[in-house]
C-alpha cells in the first residue's frame, strides 16, 4: 500500500511526527457537521483528489429504505429514523478508501459516535460554520431534498448547540465560513500532509490529528 494516495500524503517530507497508527488500506475520512456544512459538496472533491469513493449516508439510507428522507422521517418517526441511519452509517463505514458524508444528525446516535471513536483508521472532519450561515446556505439550495429538522425552526438553535460537542470530537475542525468547497478540501488535505509514518512501521500511518 506504500503507493496509495493516503500513503503518499503521509510520506510528505514536511510531515510532523505523530502517535496514532492507521492501517493504510482501510483508511477513510468521515465528514460531520450540521445541515449546510458542505459535507456533500466537499466530500466528492476530496474523494476525487484521493482517488477514493465518495458516499453519502442520506443517499445510502434512502436507497435502502426505498423512500426519501422526509418521507421516511414522517413514516417511521425520528427515533426509528436515527436507528436506520446508524445502520446505514455502520454499513458504509466498513469500506476503506472512502470519503463518507454523514447526515447532520447522525452523531445523535450513540452507536455512531462510538463507532467513530473506536475506529483507529478513520479521520473524522468537522465542517464548522455559524448557524446563521448554515441556514442561509440551506435556503440557497432550492433543489436540495426536504430537510425535516431544518423546518423545526423553534428548536433548531437548541439542536445545533446540543450537537456541537459531538461534532467537536472530530480529529480535525475546518471553519468553512467564506471558503469555497475546493478551499475546504485543500485545507483537509493540507492537514493530512502534516503527518508521516513511523520510521519502523512502513505499513502503518501515524498522525497527530487523532
Ligand atoms: C438531518 C440532516 C440531513 C438528513 C435529515 C436529518 C439532521 O442531512 O439526514 O434531513 O437531523 O440534521 P444533511 O446534513 O446532509 O442535510
């Protein structure tokens, strides 16, 4: 795997020393953040640059359930939706060489939080922006799928605050306000470049981001 894209990133001469090991062939990047964070826009750019596959947990869940997110939400209720979402995430998370965008509320699931925390070969990246900016971005996406949680305006700020500590457990946080999707992808790749392999473990990756 020494020639894999992530290995090349980690072999960058400017890399810094770090202390966690990631098996190269199973590495993946998971993008988390509130609705409008840019996960589904930045993800494909990142995947293309790494030569990896991009997957979106919302799309996977919709395909699995055979219905749109909003329909699923109203048919089975939010609690059941979260369980189905956690299963969809767990299924996708088995893949390596993957950039995975999670639905904004996926980290509400304890199972998903624990999956991400336990995985030593996953980089979790939080795409951060102020709530006002996130709402504006969502409103400027007239073709986006209906987001039931976005419609619950009275509880939106509370939900945002409750999710923040979970998002902030990511290995890397990128402030996205004012940045293009390309610039956010560059910033993630630049951060990955700051790590290098342990000299005695050629097949392993290490990083101080974890
Ligand atoms: C949700 C976010 C949506 C989607 C669903 C619920 C949420 O995904 O999963 O509408 O609870 O924040 P995006 O973050 O991709 O919009």
